[in-house]
């Protein structure tokens, strides 16, 4: 890494960054975009291929209807218009991972266009304008063997796996995103994080960045402050984690600022992000659209989704994640900090289900965020993997609310449920954990405590009420914690008044 870098704050004092984000999403359809081959991840190389996805002469593609439906639902969730009529196009190039020597994609007629989403960074909303979401197919995968790095440089030979060739992809492209200023890298990260949550709630993709089912190319250019003409942009590829998105953009902003400030000019190119070293390096010069010689795909019929179909799909959209979290925080009446604990602990779904099962929001939050989070942490499990259900937590809280058990006993009930001893009320019975409400037994215990500690008893008779603590403690100990401390206190004071 030999790039000159400008201090980030200095760069932002001189230039306004303009972002452009291209996100590729692999759809989770069972079969490929234009043939019936399986899309399952991790199969033996080249076992999921056929004449269509190998591009053999005479083979004819057929569009995957489920993929079109997913594309439209994604477009609608992004606030896009859905095309009344659109076509596929051939994007021509030579690459060994695509035997057809073209990629079937969409060019000037995308299925979804002109949308917008709003994301937040530190409570500040940013509107991200969406240019388009279009359908295309993935390429195969190259494996370079013999080199030290797994890259083509230094490799002895390369192997090709066509299992991934033809897997349906949606490419989501933003318009230039201006006005993000200092927060530009964080805005990009928040946007991709938003997309990930949104795509997951739509159920259209596994959205695993580490497996490549969600991939982001991050473009950035700089405009001198006070000007409005877009600068030359670079496109950073291979950014496969949320953290890398903000780091790669921060790096590019600092690199470009150093070049521009010394009178140089930015080369329009693809750059690669190196996660280990935390820098970008130049790849190929960026092709222009005309280099690809796009033309309409003659083997596929155009797609003309009826407005009824579009409206029916609009009706299937789930509540967007950001809308849902806002709604739940409001309904539950939590402060930002209380609600933040729930989000940070990945407990939102569990708390919601517990409330639905009849617990108060505060009760549901209390168990999941503290006691159960601690158990999960100790066991090295996700919270949702604990052997206790939201319904059982709600039942536990109801036992506390009814005064059958107190919080301390409830923790023992949790032990029992986690140990497979049954429902909370069964554990209370089998372990004999209920608070003693038999007033005769309590009174007897109070009398024994008074008899055992005549000094304390005399002090209370003399009006020193704080001396009651010793007697209450003795009673609670005898009752093994299974008493209501307030009731014991009232009883002690009553006996000695
Ligand atoms: Zn195939």
C-alpha cells in the first residue's frame, strides 16, 4: 500500500463525497433464473448444470416466475415503480466463468425503477434515491490453484465450477447520493444493513454476506465544496462485510482527496478492498456501458406483469423492519436505552412473542435482556436457542404477577424449565417453590423468630422499627425465601405493636 492519504477531517473540510451503491442479491429460489437446475449452495462442482446454463448451442432459456415475483416484491419494498413491460438484454463480454460469453441481464428496461428509502444514522434521516432494481444471472466460480494467495497471479492452473452460473440475482442501484457529508461511510453501511434486514423480512434471499448472497460495490467521488459537478468516481469491489463498507469508503475518500488536493486527477476504475491491510488497490479500468454492446435478448419473451399481480404482491409486503421497531418501541413505551438493550441483545422477536403470549412488555424485557441473556451467554448459545419459549416466559411472569413466586424463585423456575422439568407451574409444584401463603405457617415462623431474638423484639416494642430487619431475615431464611417479605414485615410489626 503506497497511497497518499489525507486526514479524514481535512478531506471533508475540502470536499463533499457523493456515493453510489450497487448491491447484488442472490435470490433463494429453488431453481436457476433460466433453467431448472438446483441452486443449492455447497454441492459437488459442476453437478448442477444443464445445456441452458452452460450456454450450449440450441438450448433455450425460460424465465423463472418465482424470481420475477421476488424482483417485483423487492422493487415495491424499495418504493419503486414496476414496469408494465420490460425485457432482458445481453451484456456481452468474455469471461471464463460464463460460457455463453454474455450475461443475461436487464439494461434500459429494468423491472423496477425510481424508488427511494430512508435510513437513519445517529437519529438523522437520509433519503437514498433508488435508480433501479433489475434481474440478472450470476456467473460461475473460478478456483485458482497453486498460488500462495488463491488469486490468479502465481496460480499454476484454474478450475471452474458452473453450479452458480445462472443463479438469479437482483441488482439494486442507487442514484448519486449527495449531502451525506461527514457521515457518508456510515450512511452507506446503514443502507446496506437496511437492505439486508428488508430482504430477510421479505424472505427472498439468505442475505449472507460471507457466502456472497449479498454483495456490495461501493462507488464514491468527491466534489470540491461549493461546486455541484460530479467528480470522477471509483468503484470498490469485494466489500463483503458491513464494517468493510464504511472502512473502504473512508479509505477512498482520503485517497481521492490527497490526489485532488495535489492537483492530480482520479482515474475511473474498479478497485479491490483488502480486508486484512485495510486498503484498496486498482483493478481493471471501468468499462463504459457501450463496451458491453447490450442488445435485447431475442430468446426470451418480454415481461409484462399485470397491475392486478403488482397490487396483489404489494399486499403481501411485510411491515418494514424500521417501521416495526419504531412501532413496537412506541407501543411498549420503552426509552431509547431500554429499547436499545432489546435490539442489541437480538431479543426483539422473543420479547414481541412473549408480550403476545400475555406478559407485560416490561416483564418480557426483564427476563430476556437480563437473566436469560446471561444464561445464553454462559452456555454459548443464541438467545433463541435457549430451551425456554416466549410462552413459558410469559407464564413465568404471570406467576410472579400473581404473587405465587417472587423474582428470586422465578430464577429457580427458569433452572427447572431449562433442565426440561416441564412448564413453569409444573416446576413450581415439583420443586415446591411457591411463596408460602398459608398464614398459619407464616405466623408460626414469625413467633419462632421473635422467641429466638428477644433483644430485637424488645427494640421493636420500644418503637425502633428498623430492628425488624433481623427478624424478617430470620423468617425468610426459615421459609427458604418462599415468603413475601412485605407480608412478613407487616406480620412482625403487628405481633409486636
Ligand atoms: Zn441449468
